[in-house]
C-alpha cells in the first residue's frame, strides 16, 4: 500500500513528474500549482494522525478530500493554514509549500498565511457582531480598505459573491446570529472571501445544513472556483462527485488515491477507494 | 493572486506588536495581582511575627511585709518601669492566697512591660535613657530576653499590650461558629433539597431562587441591621453574644450553603435516582439513602467555605455589638463575647503603637485558620471528586 | 434563667413523650404485624409518625404562643403556654397511637410532613430578605418622620452631632439641630467605589484574559488558587492593611511630589478595595471567557487575525455581558463594603473630588451611628437605617441587572455552569 501512496498509477507516472499530481488529464481544470505537500507527517502526542502525505493542489479548482471519519482529512486541511498550531500536542514533519515558501517554517508568519488561506468551518460561526461588521471586520484589519465607501463596496461584493446580498441587504446592521443556518454559513463564506485569499479551505461546510442550503453552497463553490482555490472536506460522496474537479481519498491518515474526480468515481484504482465510494464501508 | 507573504508580513508587523502588547499587559495584570498578594503577606508577616515574641525579665521577687500592701515593694526599684504592671499588681494577691510566701524571695521570669518589649524589637518608645541603659545591661547579663509569647494564645484581651492575647476571641469565634453552623447547615441543606428534589418549577421556586442569589450579594452590614432590629430589639436576644452574632452570620452563610448544596445535588446523575425509584423507594427515601450520601462531600466543601467566610466577617458583628472588650474567656452562648476579626478591629483602633504588632499577629492567626479551612475544603473536593 | 427553667423542663418532657411515642407505636405495629395482618407501612414508619404527631403540634403551639406574645404584646404566662403545649403533645400521642392500624399510610403521612418541613426551611431565605426589608424600611420610615426625605437625598451637610441633644430633651438649645443631607456620603461612597473599580476592572479582566487565553496550564493551576486566596482574606484585614501600610505610603508619595494628603485619604481604601474585588471580577470573567465557543476564536484566526485582535474584537465582545455582570457584582460589593472604609477612610463628610482628601461613606456612617451610646430611636441611629435602605435598593438593583445579563449570556451560548 505504501508504494501506492497517493501517487499516480504506474502506467501514467511518466506523464506526471511531480509526486502528488493526479494521473489523468482534466482538460477543464487548471494545472497551476497552488500548494505542494511532501512527506507530511503529523502526530497528536504519540499518535500518528497523518503519514507520508504527498499531494499537489491546483489553483482555481475544487479539490475534495473524502474518506471515512477519523481518517485525517480535517487534520490535513488544518495543516494548510496552520490551524493545528492551536493544539499544543501536535507535531509536524514534512513540507507544505505555497508560493515557494515552507508554510511550517519558523520564519513563516501564520497570520500572513491565514490571510492567504481562508477557512470555512463545519458549523457556521459568525462573530457576535452585525452582518456588515462580520464581513467588514477582517478587510479593515488587513488594511484592504481605507475609506467607508470602499468598505461598503467590498462588503456588498463579498455578500454578492456569497449569494447572500439579496437576502440581507436591508438588514446589514442586524446581528449575524439572527440569520438561518444556511445563511450564516454563506455569511462565513462571504467573510472569508472578503479578505481576498488565494485558497479557501472548507471543512465539511454543509454537514450542519439542510439540503436546500447545501445545494446553494455547492453552487457557490462552483462559482467561486474561478477566483479561488477551494479545498473541501466532505462526508458526502455525491457532493464530492458534484462539485469537485479533483478528489483525494484518505484512509487511516494516508492518501490512498488522488485523481481527477471523474476518474476516481468511475474507475477507482484501489480496492479501498472503490469499497468506500460504492458505500461498502464508511 | 494576492500579495506575497513578504508584503503581508511587512504590513503585519505593527499588528503583531499590538497583539504582543495585549499579552504582556494581561501577564502584567496577573503579576500585579500576585505582587499585591505577596506585598500583603510580607507586610503582615513583617508586622505580625514579632507579636509571637515577648520580652521577659528575670527578677527577684521579695515577698516582704510591705509587698503584701503594694506590689512595687517586692521588686528592685530600678526595675519597676521594666516589669509589666500586671506582675506588680498580682503580687499582693498571690501573697494573700498563699501566706507561706511571706518573708521568702524568689527568682523568676516575668513579663516585661510593653515599652521594654517594643524597645527590644527596635521600635520607638517613650522610655528615658536611664531605663534604656538598664535594659541594655540586663540584656547583656541575660536577665532580659525574648521568649515565645505563649500568653498571646492563652490570654484574653487587655489594655496592656504585653498582656493582650487572642484566646477569648478564639473561643468566641468557635462558639459563634457553632451557632452559625447549627442554624445554617440544616436549614441550608433542607432548602437545597427542597428546591432540587421536591419543588415543582413554578413562580414561587423561581422567586426563592432569585432571592437566594440576591441574598448572597447583599452587603453584609445590612445583615447586621437585620440582627439588630429583629433579633435584638424584637426577639430580645442578648446583645454582643455568640448567640446573636451566630444567628446573624447564619443568615449570611445560608445562601452559600444552599447554592453549593444545590450544585452538589445536581451533580448526582439522574440515573441513580431512577434506579432507586425503580426498586420502589419513595422520593424521600431516594434523597435520604442515595442522593444525599453521594452529594455529601460537595455539601461539606460548600459548608466549610461558607464557614470560613462567616469567620472573617466583621461588619454585621459590629452592628450587633460583638466588638467588645472581652478580657476573660466567654463561658456561655448568652455572655458578651468577641470574635477574631472583631478582636483585630479592636486592636487596630488602639492608639498604643505596641498594638500594631498585636493586630498583625491576630491577623496572622486568623489567616492561618482561614487558609487551612479553605485548603481542607479544596482537599475534600479533590479527594471525593467524582466524574459521572 | 427564670425563663430557661420551665423551658428546659418543657423540652425534657416533650422529648420523653416523643421517645415513649416511638417505642409504644413500634411495639403496637409489630404486634399487629405478628398477628398476621398486612400493614401499609413498616413499624418504624408508624413509630416516627407517632413521634411527629406528638411533638409537631406541641412545638407549633408553643412557637405560635411565643410569637403572639412578642408580636401582639399579649400577656400569656409562659408556664400555662408550655403546659398547654404539653397537653397537646399528650393528645397527639394518643391520636398517633390510634392511627397505628393496618389501613393507615404512615409513610405517606411522614413524607408529607417532611415535605412541609423542607418547604418551611426554604421560606427562611425569603423571610431573611423580608426581615431585612422590614427592619430597614420600618426604622427608615421612623427617620423620615423626623427629617424630610427630600432633605435627606438632596442635602449636602451631614451633621448628626446635635441630634443627641435633641434626643436628650435639650433640642431647644441647639438651634437648627442636626442636619442629615446624605449627598456627601453617597458622593464619597461612589468616589471610593470608582477608585476601586478603576483598579479592579482592568486588573481583574486582564488577569482573566491571561488565564483564559495565554497562560500555560501550570501557571493557571497556580494563579487560580492565588486569586481565590485574595478573595478569602477578611475585609477587616484589608482595612488594617489600607490604614497602616497603604495610606502612609500614599501620604509619603504625595509628600515627595509636593502634594498634601490626609492619612484618611480616599485613595488608600479605594485601591485596597480594588484589590479585594479583583478576584470577583477575574473569576467570573474567566468563566465567561472560557464559555465563549472556540469556533469563534478559530473563525477569527482563520481570517488572518492576530491573537490579540481575536481577543479584543471577538472574544471580549462575545463575553461582554458576563464581564459587565461581573463588574456590577464587584461594584455592589464595593458599595456595601464596610470594614475597609471604616478603618481607612475618614469620618468627616466631605464633598470633594480630590482623592487625597479625607472622605466618608455610607457604611462608615452606619457603623458610626450604631456604635455610639445612643438611644435606639435617636435620629442618628435611625439615620443608619435610612442609609441602609438606600444601600439596599442600590445593591439590589445592581444585583438584578447583573443576574439578567449573565442569564442572557447563558442563553446565548447555552452554558449551564455559570
């Protein structure tokens, strides 16, 4: 199994020089590298949660991370913007490279990293502020806007991009917590895109939502990928098939298979992925 | 593509500095609180530890005929300012009680006067140079020395600093606390049991709950006014006694006991109650045989904390007259008494500088008792802590 | 002692009757059982029921009698009252015995009694509040009959000194008499409270922030009990510290920069009171900050906010209701604090905003009025109750607002341990 580790199947290996690159060509998708991960290992105390992760993540795509629960997909996602720093017992080895820089290097400012790699969480977590403030807060702190009209414009754009503007434009001063669950999650997405990051990480963004809100968010992901690189963790196989361009299958802390979504769902290369995708376990 | 890491990091510098500032400020605040505590304890120890030492002087007591009339005659005239007046005063008494003393002499250690004590502790005194010389000589010859002040723990209050002790206050505190606990513990536990296990959640119980929370935050001096107006003036409970003080403090301690008992009862899981109901216990039997025993450690912890709080309370006791000059150990719940914090207050008001160290000494004793009480509560909680 | 003797005899006889009731009832129940009749309850339960039937009414009657005597001033001889109670106890015993029969639910009867006793205990706390209200309001009304309420709340001169002359029937001589204008007292109280809050809120809140957000576990394990020690120090001790150490220090410092400070300056009690209140604010704020969900912090950090910005702009605003509630509780503590100001603040009412001057507070005047050798119904003594009433109302309002704020916070984040 180790040799399979997320690498492309042998027959196409020569076409794809880099280790984590998916095997088949996906014509519709871009192939500009966004984040490169090499030999990433992560431990919670003495317990290894990720082992030898190698993967290349591409710009302006939706990459879905799937796998049974506890397989390390969320942990991996949180490595990409160093949210794991918040857990004292975590230790990490290996390379996570973005823009030619090692994300885990001591010199790397994790705040600067998170400015470029935004995140949307499983449960919507709007700040206890007004809807407007929820969106305007971060850009203001990052000096992305200097004047009030500029700020208004940015808030409106972010809310429009998140597909929330029409619903909230008349109640921008109401608290963010007054919205429904699906609206709150879109508010959190608006909040993330208002910072104008390169990458948006989404940690099961629809798992706490009803089907209609889920569909709205999925549409949103599809639209947003023209501006951002989206990496999403999902439990929902159909969702991965619907929204993502690439899919990585995690199992017990390893990437078993990484391929463009069409191939992985129609013709999984490994037995485990096939079993999982066809619902034999999970 | 947004700005590069370098550019963002550059912009971030100022924000990081601000963020670090908050961290250091908050750390500083905690350090400030800690240093308050340190300064406070150092100050109290510095001022109070001398109180546990007392200057004693070795004199020859001459039980002459004249001494049976005036004690001053029994001792060397040079030493009359150096020996405590209390010693001189009791010599004729001793002689009356034991006539065989007449005509004998005796070499013994007696209390030095407060002034001598203060002089030897390096404080400013009103002694004249002649007396100071005598003292210095006596010190050199080993006739005056500092000894452990047992009297501080065995005597009651006195206007003479060398004679003042904390014993009557300790006894008064114990008696007052007995009254307080005897009232507050049963009523508090019963109230909590009623609210937690019996009462329906209606307007009345909500009112009682709000009322209890409010009682816990009412200024203590108002409880004193209640004690004065209701207990003393209306029910005729005698003033200044452990009885009225204990009753007043009991009402203050009640909310503490109720609140902690309720927490303890609530932490007993419902599964235990259901199991007991399942084997046919009545509600009261469930509470008596299953819930209360399991909640007991929590109840005890809360009660000890409440007791410690009541033990340090002074303001309401001033109002019910428990700040009194009590030289003798109180014998009954209906006699005038004082308590440790009230004794501290009384001494703090004494103009004589020698009482400063007495006050601080009393504070050290009081704090030692309170801290050991609280520590035992913490230990109790640790020992019986149980996660369901 | 004369009262005590019949009382002791009463208790003894009652106890004897109770013991008798217990054993005879149990014997009877056991016999009934032995004869083969099935009974609703256990023999012990019948026995306890008999005890309750014997002692309950008797104690109630004697308590009622005593209360009527005290309240209505009716003159019931103690002896006959106690005798009547004992007779009632005997009747109760007889009734209790006849009820020892198979079809009587002794257990249910006992439990009903227990329930009532427990409910009775629960009313004690209400009675305490009522007692405080009645005692304070009653005497305060007496006071307001002597002096106008308007003058009390707007007057700027507090000079009760002449009132004892009036009480002694020599009021004509002291023209003008006493003045009870409470404004300087309340000004002093609020001023010293403001100093205390200026110390306690920043230090307490920042300490809570450090403990909740930054401190390594080991520091936390030391810091929490340390702050609890600060809370456990008796106020009289703080008062001594303020008067003997802090006040002279302030005078020296003021002197060295050319300012004139009184030894009873308002700064010393204010600062020390602030130290006393730090743990109240820090411990509740710490709980509240810990209750702010972590998802909130992560949401902010994931946007590229620094830790400081996250705390300042997200955590603290989210915890604000709890922090305000803690501060209000601390403020109510400070307003009602007595010993520190009695020992370290002045006695002289003084309307000033110079913290180096002497100032007095409401609680100081209450203590002063209560410790003098005055008749209980002299104007000065009664004025203490009027001051107490205002203090009660103000602290009550603060406490209620605080409770409402914390409840709102609890509902918002669904935390139950606050």
